[in-house]
C-alpha cells in the first residue's frame, strides 16, 4: 500500500488455484482506504495489471515492487512476473506497466449524457482542470455549485464551454470566465456532465 494524493491505495495480490494454465496464477487488484485501516476493493475487482497471454513472459505471476513512479503525465508501475509451470524452470523478469496520472479508475458515460456532483470541496486557487478521455462526439462540462448545490451565476452547465479534447490537465472554462470564485471559507461543489467520455480527476 502507499499514500496517493489524499488517500491510501494498495495493490492486492490475489492467488488463483482454480486456473488450469499454470499450477497457480497471481493477479493484482486495486484497493483503497481513507484512513489506512479500513480497506475496500475497487474497480469491480478487475485486474490492475492484466496477465499476459500464454506466449508472453508475464502470463502467471504479478508482483509489484513499490508504489507507482510519476513520469511526466504517466504513472509507471514496476513489477516482476513470469511463468509458473511444474515441468519448467521458473524465471521471473522485470516489467513496467504505465497508466495516465490519476488513471486508476474513472467515471464513464456513453452516448446518453451522465451527471455527477462532488461532495463539498475546499481548495486554494481559482482554476479548474480535468483529467479526462473524450471520444468522438463526446464532451465534459462542469458547473460550479454552492454547498447546497445551487448554481453559481455564469458558471452553470449552460454557460460551460464543452471540453472535447482529452488530456491530463485540461482547463475548464465558461462563456464569460475561466476562473472560480468563492466567498472566503466557503465550500463549493462541482457538477459534471459527460457524454462519450471518461472522467478521472
């Protein structure tokens, strides 16, 4: 496990003895915690680093070495892996899996737009950036809301200029402004509308 931004994340190694390819296989799933004591399995228990095919070197056993390393807009995860066969000599090699920064999980929307509202947020600064993938014909829009989820003037979904090109730090703007203002000490919520897009952070 390791600290990541404002929480803990962990790579849970899961051993499978029911699989027939080798005498055992070990996959890696993602876990998360807010306090370092209570942990939850996230991402529908999908493999964080997929096992390789029978022809590849990393087909049976994944073992991450340490927390991800930030390299530009990517996270690099170093791991050892190999084939585990009863009738073959064991060999493990070093691999690296790469994913976009903050790319552990996403909120996804298809051709029907979806909406999500954050819990109340406190922050410094006056700009909003999103980390998102946007497919053809898709968009991400954002609205600034009060703590009670009332729209803030000039920063509604109607005023929002859609984000149509994905990236790790894409600025969000509205027709009349690109800045967020809030009364001192106040919290705000952000409402997002997505279509054919994935919102990471």
